[in-house]
C-alpha cells in the first residue's frame, strides 16, 4: 500500500471509530444493530441474546482504544511486564466494562428506553471461571489495576474450555457439574488472533549437534509431538483513561496437517485421536486450589502456557530489534504467579540457547534479571514437585537445562558453605525422591521473590525458604495483596457508591485512600442513617439470594455472619460449625438471655478429590437442616450453605455481610483477599492473626476488629504437646458440642458419616489445631453478639472498617510491584 493511501485509509478508520459514539442513542443503535442485523432477533429476545448484542456494542467501543494502546506500547518501545498465571478468575465483564468506559448511565438509559433491563442483561452473563479462588481472582484484580494505572502490562494465561466446576448440593453433598462457560463457543469479550499462533514441543529426545560452519556445539530437540497454541485476546480497560491492556489466553490446537505419516500409513483413527489428545491440554482447569502433583496433563498445561507466552514475547522482540538482545532484560520483566509458570526460567534459557545460539552465561544473565516470583502458600505440601521420569518423557530439553542450572547453582552453595552437605542436599533443585522442586527453580532464576502479606513474607524468610534467604537476602520482599475497588465496591455496591458520591465525590474509585474522608462524618446523623440503610438494602439483596438458592428465609434484622471461600481444613470452616452447634445447644438449654439473632452463611467449593472438605460441606448442610427446621430455634439462629460460590455470587454476598469470618490457623493463610472485600463494604472481621488480617487489624485497631486465637509462633510451640482432649475436659461448652456431634444428632439417617471429622478434631496431630482456638473463638463471637445489639456502635465500626480499607486496593499493590520490581513508566494515552 502506498504511503498516501495508508494515510487516507487511517483517516477513514478514525472516522468510523469516532462515529461509534458513547451517547445513549449510540448505544441503543449499536444494541439494536447487533440484535437485528447480526443475531437476527427482536428486542424481546431471550436475555442471552440481549446480552450478546449489548456486549458486542460495548466491545466495539473498546476496540479503538485497545488498538491505540497496543500500538503505543510497540512504537514507544517501552519496558513491559508480563503476568504469567495459570488462572484468571475474571467473573462477569459487562458491568465492569461499562463502568470503566464511563457509560453505565448511558447504557442503563438506552436499555430502559427499549423496555429492557440492564440489570437483568448483566445477570445473564456467565462467569468466566478460569480459576479456583484467591490466586486467580488476584490475577484478575491486578489486570484491572495495571490498566487503571496505565502500566504496560500484559497477562498470559490459558483459555480452558471448562472452567471451575459448578457446585450443586444434593442431599447435603457436593455434586460437581462441568462448567462449559463458552456455551456454544461464544464469549463476546475475546478476539481470536490466529496470526500469533505458536508451536509448543513435547516428548522426543535431545542430541548434541556440531555446526559444520562454526564448529559450535548445540542441542537439538527432535522427534517431538507439537501442539499449536492459538491466542485469544481479552481487552482489559482502565478506569476512564483510554488505556485498554491485553489478557492473552492460549488455546491448544492440533497441527493443521497433523501426523501425516500415521495418516498415510492408514492409521486414520489413531491420527484423529492424537488430535484430540493435543486439544486436551486446554480442555479443563484443575479444580484443586492447593496443588496438583504428578498429573501429566497438568505439567503439559504449565509448559504450554510458558512456552507459548515466552515465544510470543521473544519473537516480537526479535522482530522489533533485529535479533539484538542487548537490552532485552532491561525492557522485559516476567512476574510468575506462584510456581505454576516457573518453567519459564528453563524455557527462556532454551529459547536463547537453542533458537538464538547464545552462550550460557549471556543467556543466564538475561533470564535471571527478568524473572520475578510470587509465592502464595506456606503449606509445605502445596509446593509443586514433578518426578524426573515424567519430566524426562515430556520435556527432555528443559530438563537438560534444569540439570545444568542446578549444577552451577550447587557450585555456588558449596562455595558459600563449604562442607555443609545437609544444606547442599536441602537446596538442590532435584530432591532426594528424584523430583524437580519448582519453587527452588523459580527462586534460583528470579531477581525478586515476594510473599503476599507482611506476615507471610516474614515466615517465608524464617521457614520454607530460609536457606535461600541466607544466600540472597536482597531478593526477598513483600507485596501485600489487594482487591480492585472498581469491581468490589463501585460495581457491586451501587447503594454505597451513591452515598459516597454525595459525601466525598468519586475520587476514591481511583484513589481508595480517599475513603478515609468519610471518618469525618462518623458522627453525622444523616450520614450514619444513610449508611445503615445501604447495609440494610444489601442485606435484603443477600437474603433474596439465600432464599432463591437454599430456600432458607433470613430476617434482615439479624446479624449476618459470613464465611465464603474454598473449603479447606486450614481455613477452619469446622471451627465456624462448632460455634453454630454451640449456639444451637445454648438455645436448647434455654440460655437465651441477651440473645442476638444470627444468620450464618457458609459457602465454597471443595476440590472433587478432597474427601474431608466434601464431608465438611455435608456437615454444614446437615447442621443447617436440623437448626432451620426447629421451631424452638426460629429466628434466633438460621444457617445456610450457599451453593456454587463464585465471583458473581461474592458481588452480592460481600456488600450484605455484617461479620467477615477469617479464622484460619495462624501461619497458614498467605494473605486472603476475601477479608479485604468484606472490609471495604463495611463488614467487621472476626479473625486470627494470620495473612493480611494482621494488616487489617493494624488499620482499624482492636476496637474495630474481633481478634482471637493463637499466634503463628504459639501454634508451632503448642503443637509439640497439643492435647485436644484436655480442651474438651476443661471446657463445658466444648464438651457439650462434641457430645452432640458424637451422638449422631446431625447424621441420624446416615450414622457415622462424620467420624473422620470427629477423629481429626480430637487428634493430637490435628495440623490445624481447631480445638485449641475454640474457647477464644466462642468468646469473641459472644462479644460480637453483644456489640451488634448496640446498633449505633456497630454502625460506627462498620464505617471505620470501610474508611480505613484504602491500603487494600490493588492500585496500591500494583504501584508497589512497579516501584519495587517492574520499574515501568506509565504510558498516558491522549
Ligand atoms: C475473593 C475470592 C476468593 C478468595 O477468598 P479468600 O477468603 O481470600 O480465600 C475466592 N473465591 C472467590 C470467588 C473470590 O471472589
């Protein structure tokens, strides 16, 4: 194309973009256009089609900004960060995209004028559930904040056909249904980008090869089964700032001319079967939020993500810089979300060594100065380890490289600690059971290693990674998690948003510390009344969700006590149930003096293979049934297990909570982010000194937080002589609870089904030491009951919790990642 023609075309494109417009009329026209002309439906079509039409109209309005952002990043050749994550728990996008484009009012009005409801259309959107829980949701919040801060950050993940399973409750038990979220292949927010497809190798073998011209030795990885990675891009708009970043999700696809030799040999069936095996790689998200060790397909998924993403970045760089890698490490940084993508260390080495014929030292200098690793867990059993034979079979070339990394690393260890063979063995990337330790690979290959809350980062240095901390103290740092207030306040709590707008404007949407201004109104009568009204309305909305999904009726006057998160023993949903049983026992004994009516909500998914977690769900449901059906209990106590806890459910749940349950065994929860969502929306926390609870307590003070339980160091001390029977013998209330539980009262028709739970609680080896915290938990809950009776006092605590939640915005978290690790310049788009 000639230069003149190019300019002319660019002008035409700009004109078409401009004509799209953001007015009510423009949106109405866009919606009607897609509904009639593209989808062939009428305005009274199913909500599903209304949703499609509106989301297309909204996407049209993102694409111009999206292309401009992309071009600006490439043309200015700025430093970029890449967030590598096996999970992005996005949830719904329509409401969020309208908010960030600044066109919610227009969209609302446009739909109103056509006689349809924006709220109903929004609730027709399926959650993009490409994650298990906190780690995946964190990645999604990070993407939102980076775009809002105008940081050139790209997300890389996998486009699973099946996201997190849907949870149903049948006879009290969890049942898993597949989540085919793409429906009939339709997700309005993605754009397929076949032109950026990459090839990923598996299997085969490696050989040394001498270049006949240069005489240089290099390694060939041959005889591989290749899988094509096809990217699907999802736009990530910043808040009203014309930045639209990219989340690139890879989908596995068999090669076009797959396995021609077998095909021609007449093995048609085997060849097609291999095609489906290739495409299996991105078929399903592993539903385990802790770790999935030893599963071949999971290792394939990890390498697939890492290889496709790194090739993508390196090829782009090569093209723009004519193969000159001098400044590569200065201009690119990869953030590894947990150890899942830690193969990136070996893969970038492989690309530089094998594809660009670089020398080891030069390649290692680049790799180890552009990788950064975030650790998300303190549970040693959650650290990923892969058997060497599995590695050898699937990834022989990356394994060669890991061996060489390890050889050179152990030389360094031996130099620093001569003769310390125990330490030498402890630190090897290959453990004594012949597994590759992924966390150590990530540590050795990264210039930055961070934990996700102050306590967690401290405990990493003292415990799990102590040896590495002694070797490289300068690499270790803390980045306390956050959540995005765009989704978790502005989007999900319109009542609160309106009230805040009236009092302090809307600056808090991009600077959450401005929430502190509402403390000035803490004694303002009309503000206080309005605050209470908003909470009341949100409780009514939550009560409706409970009624719809469980049939249980909640009275909005009662205290709403909420624990929603993945079901795991360390999170101690059991402790919560013990308290519920205690309240029930008190009612039955007639000890209802100064009673506070309470509605307890528990929700969360259990990994399908985690028997104890599934049993805990059954126990909650059985206890709930007995209590809810007892006329003597009535409104004094209600219990509901909300099925299928997910992002869109949390958007209704967190605004309606009075009490936020954050009761993990101290030293076990890395950060938690649910705790922050509740706090922002004015819930008061009952919690242990664990994860980010420590920082929440510091922000609100002991008067506005119900602290209980052993501290992390005490847990480890007492563990040595933990005696749960002693607690039972010396605590009348605990004894009553255990007696009731053991009597079979909650499993009358299925005797003994809770034996494993009872035994674990009574075991001196219970890792979570639940009974050790029973008394202080019950006492803290009792204080909550009394505190709630003073509605004015409770309201003050609620306001203060929200007012002081400013530091828990991911805008703050991302600024810290950028200042401390990435060092990107914001790119302002005009
Ligand atoms: C925030 C969130 C989580 C994390 O909750 P924690 O209480 O921090 O474990 C998990 N799942 C969903 C759907 C969330 O929105």
